[in-house]
C-alpha cells in the first residue's frame, strides 16, 4: 500500500473527527484524500491492521484513537461539538488533537469513579469548554 495514500486517508479521518466530532463517510474520505474507493478501503484496512482504527462489522470507523463514536463515559464538549474518548487520557488527548484547547478554556471538569472498568483507564471524565 502506498504510504502517502494511507497518510492522506488517515488525515481525512482524524481531521473530520477533530473538527466535527464524528468520522467521515467513505465518500467524504475519498473527496478529502483525493483517492478512489479501492484506495480508501485498502488504506482503512491497513490502518485497522496497525490498530490505528477500530471498525465495526460493516467496516465503518468506530474508533480512531483517541476518538470513539460511542459513549464510553469520557467526553469533551465544545460549543458546537461533543467528542467521546475511550478513557480519561483520551479526553485530555482530544483537547490537543482537536485543537479546541487553543480556542477556548476549560469551564468545567467533572470526574467520578464508579469502580474499575476492565480494559479501560477507569472512572468517568467530562470536560466542558468555553470562550
């Protein structure tokens, strides 16, 4: 697989997650990365094999570290977006990779622990951002 194509596909996925709070559609990836459908499919499979992405049974992106598409209890809320993370550390990483930290400031931080969660960092974190 062409590393440049994989990188363009990876950037399209991460940039959309960071700016919109959700992954792009395959069509959006094709348009943003300027590649064809076969290249998108091959690049996404390559990224998943390297564990950069997690896919559902239909091949849709459900996790691109630190972003996830499901509520696992760790979130960052901006004025227009809500991002989900896989663990507390992901919530802090989202501040950096989404660059929301440079446009606002933390207005609320809520953390509570309900006991350890197997395979996760444990606890719950929500970060709210403001201007």
